[in-house]
C-alpha cells in the first residue's frame, strides 16, 4: 500500500515538473560551470594545503620505482662536492724530494756590507742532512719511479767575500 | 821606363798575394757565423751530427734516489765532465754510451766550480775544447743534452751575458748566461760554439728560457790541477778586499786586512794597498778579485801589483792552499803524473 502511494506521489511530481525547462545554453556551459565551481572549492583551502596537494599529485604522476635511486644520487653528488671543496682549499705541502740545505741557500746575498767574513767560500753540503732519511727515501723511490732529472736552479756554491 | 814599370808590377804582385793570404788566414780565425736562417739550421744540424756521439746520459743514485743527467767526453780515454749535482755526490754512476751502460768512477767533484769529472774505462770520442773568451753577446751557441727520459736533444740559443753575480750571491768566477731553453736532465751538458767546440758546461737554469754555464776555462783549470796534483788546488794569499771610496789608478779594490802568517803578510802586502793587477788580470772593482782568485793555483807564484800611496809596487807571491777548498776526491791518481792512456783501440776524435 505504501509502495503504491509512493509511486503515485512520484508520478504526481513528474507531472508537475513536466513543463519545467533549464535556461538557454545550460547544457552547452555545463562543463565550464562545473570546472569553475570545482576551482572555487579548491581555492577555499589554505595555500599550504594546495601546495601539498599539488606536490603529491606530481609525485604520484611518476613511476615510484624509478624514483627510489634519486636520494642516493643526490647524496653521492653532495659528498663528492664536499671532498672536492676540501681538496681545493687545503694548503699544499712543499715538495721534499730535492733537498737543499736552507741555511746555505739563505747565505750570501748582500756582500757589500760583509766583505770581511771569515769563510771565503759558501758551500752547499749535500750529505749532511736531509728532510727524509735514507730508509724513507728508499721507500719512496720504488722500482718504476722516474729518476730525478738534474738541472739545478741555484748554484751549488757562492762566494761570500772578496777574500783571496 | 819600361823596366821600371815591370819592376813595380813584379814587386806589387807579391804584396797583393801577401795581403790576400793574410785576409784568408784572418777569415779562418774569425768567428764563424752563418748569414741566413737556413745556414744556421745547417750549422746547428752539423754540430749536432758531429758532437752528439760524445755526449752521454748519466744515471746514478744518491741519498734521495735515482737521478739522471748529461755529461760529455773530453779525451779519448773516457774522461768526461758533468755537473756536480749529477756526478758529485752520487754512487753507482752509470754512463749510457752507444746504447750500452758502463760503470763510471769519480775522478773529482769540485763544489766551488760546480763540476765533476768522471772516468769510464773505454776508448771514447771526445769534444774539442774551445775558448769562451771569444764569445760575445749574441754569439750563437748549441747545447746537446738528455732531457727527461728522451734521446739526445739539441737546443739552440745565444750568449746573453757574462755575469758574476746572480741569485743574490757571487759566482766563484764569471758565468755565461745563455738564452736557450734548458730542460731537466740537461745538467752537465756541453755548451758548444758553431765550430763544435766546448765553450761551457750547462749547470743552472735561470727563469724558463735561460741558463748559466760555467766557462770551459774554469773547468780546464780544475782538470789541469787534477793532472798536476791529483786534486783541485785553489790558491789564496790571505787578504780581504773591499770597495774604496775613490778609485786609484782605475781600481777601487782596497786591501782592508792582511792575515797573519799568510803569503800576503810574508811578502809585505799591507792593509790600505790598492790592488791593480793579479797575474794577467787587471783589477778595477772588488769583484775582479773573484775572477783572478779562482784561477790562482796553490804553490804557483803570481805577480800582484798594488798602489801604496803614490808608489806602484809588484810583489811575487806564492799562493797557499785555499782554506775553503772542499773537494771530494774519489780516486786520487799518483801525484804529478798525467792520466795514463790505455787505449784498446784507436780513439774516435769528434768532430
């Protein structure tokens, strides 16, 4: 009985609505109006929420399996950059293979004021002291190490006085 | 009249011929410098072809490891010159000659001049000794060396100067500054004129395209001492010199000190004397003393002329052994004897 009454009610309503029509252009503008209302709904959210949603949509638009190596690659690049920058700013160590006696190299220079010094000849003594001992030297000159190609850049001796 | 003219022509011809002969001889002795770039190239190639066979690579070991340098034969018995830094402090010296390596022994190593003399027991070609005194600024020169691990390599340049002072100190004697590009491994290489004669020994690089060479006369002085005494014998007389405020007879070399018990004191030289001449070397500045002093030989008498007041005095002074002679003699030969010749085959003379 109730079901019968419901059907009658629905029929009555359909008859009443039978002459109601949407305004002109309603169906043509339907999709546009739908998007406008959708954007209006989105813009009611706070900006940070919008950004998160956009980012999430972007991430999920890619294949997740290919993205797993990205953090590892970024980490490796950062480590390499750190090492390179350390090497660049590191102070270079002086070469210690060709050893010259610093005391003698600093020797003569100005003889104008010192023509009466005791020693008439300044000499560079090679075999007294080196920065490395022979054992160390032997260890650093293994087979295959190129020899020291000799051409001095300073004389092996100087005259310090006009003594004769 | 006719007889007179024929007589004139007869005497004129020998005169012209004599002048022509003199001119030809003079041209032979004149410094030979080619006139075009192509001629230069041929001359350098010719010098290289003739002299390279007497230039050797020297490999040795010192306390810092292995080293490599250059040397050259100066007589047919295998005697060779090299730099002190190459053969002066090294052990187990090997000379690479004609593709083979031969052990070499050290005859002497002279710290003052910066050269060492080695000996290989085999007949060898040798370079003729020239004279650096004939060199002038811009005289072309050639060197042949073993740069790095490469084969013998010629370098061409010119004399740029004759320096006594550089690197903040005084050389023991005048050095030749040469504008040619030296490379590592060429220490001890010969400096040659375009006749192929040795005029110097390459010792030090100077900036990037210059180097210093010891004049060959300085090395020959040491070799002469070695032949006579078995070691270099630098002489000294025992005085100090400094620059005078005003020149006397063209010299500013003022004697400021005469040391006790030295040849100078015994001969009567006094403080205040102005040194005018030592041997054949005229003295103008105190630096001239170094040049003259280097060539003094202990035991030899040398005339020294000084100005004392208005009086010019010449002393004959027998030089004593230089107290700072620091020469390491590895294999002293018998004194007062020349290096023995022991040739197994006929020597090859180069060029």
